[in-house]
C-alpha cells in the first residue's frame, strides 16, 4: 500500500511541475515574439526614415539647381532691360525702360448702332493692364534675391528632418516657377517697349524730314524771289543807263520801240542855218536895233512889240 501512495504521492507531485514548465516556456515564447516584432518594426522604421531622407536630399539638390538656373535667367533679363540701344542699324536710342509707365486695363465696350439723334459707335476690345517697367524690374529683383540664398541639403537623419526638407524644397520650386514667369513677362514687355520706341522715333524722324524739306522749299522760294527781283532791278538800271546815254532830237525825246530793249532813233542832221533876214526898218528907215526886228517879216501878224531873231535853223525865236 505504501508503495502505491508513494507512487501515488510521487505521481501526484510531478504533474504540477510540468504545467509550470509549459507555462514558463509559453511566456518565454511570447516575450521572444514581442522582442522579434519590435525589432522588425524598428528596422522597418529606420529603413523608411532613410528612404525619406534620401528622397528629401535628392529633391533639395534638384530644387537648388532649378533656383540657380532661374537666378541666372533673371540676372540676364535685368541686365538686358538696362540697354537703351534699339535693334536695327540706325543707331537709335530709347528712353530708360525703368521710367516706362504702365497702362490701366480697358474694358470691352459693345458697339452702338446708329439711331435717331445718335451716331453709331464702334465696339472697343478689352485691353489687359500693362505693368510699368519699374514694377516688373522690382518683381524680378525681389524674386531672384530670395532664390539666390538657396543651398542644397546634404544630410538627413530623422523623419521629421526629411519632412522639413521636403517642405522647403516645395517652396523653392514654387518660387523659381514664379520668378521664371516674371522674367518672361519682363522680357516680353521690354520687347514691346522697344518696338513702340522704334515707332515713336521713326515718326519723329519722318516729321523732322518733312519739316526740313518744307524749310528748304521756303528758302529756295525766297532765293528765287530775290533772284527775280535782282534781275528786274538790273534790267531797270540797264534801261535807265541806256536811256540817259541816247542823244535826243531837238524836237523831243528819243524814240523807243515797243517791247524789248529800247531802240534809239537818231535825229536828222540839222541843215545849214539860213541867212538872217535883214533888220526890219521902220518908216523912218532906222533899223529895229539889237540884230532883230519887231514884228514878223513881211509885216504879217501883230508882233505885240516882241523882238524876233533867227534860231539858227531857218526859223525864228524871240530875242
């Protein structure tokens, strides 16, 4: 009996120990599994952090390169708009673009049909506002100033750091895109400005040419009028000189033909003087005295007491 108890006693005492061992092994397995899961999770997290950091650093380098390119293009545009030399071989120069004023937007206006008492009005197309040269230059200058400070990130160790790098990269990319747009607007507006300046200067040159031609025509007309007047004065002087040097006939002025230079008609040579008539004698037979006589010869007419004598051409003249 005693052996059975013992046996029974021994058998009864061993069964709890096996359960405890089983429970302990199970607990160990659970702990080991938890450690294994934690280790795997930590490894995966580290790998993900490394991946995100690598992406962030790569994106930062690309954004920095984009920013550098945008800054270079902005600097080239800012330098170009400083020029006042216009395209072409005329050597024309414009005003400074920075002083170029902008223009407000113009709203579209529909056409108005003619009606009683109202004249027709043509439609007006809408025109976009144009910024001034100073505004565009300022926008590009400010944009390139911020991007010029951008530098690529080369190290990243934490996930939060990767997130910050990616946010900064996104902002740099957006700023570079905005700067590129402003540079394009500045370049296009400067080209339009130069075209307008060429048109303005060409109109001024044409106006100056027309004015110079008009002035030359005026001076030529004045010179021609002066020449005609001088010729007329010379002709008048010549005519006066010829008239003063032409011998005149005893009976009057010299003959001049009509038109052209005056023609001179010489008077006929005077005939030899006739002998003087004998002095008139009165009834007393006394000469009239003084080489003349009173009364016409032959006793014709009434002399009225005037003394007559020969004029040297066969006629008589008062004494």
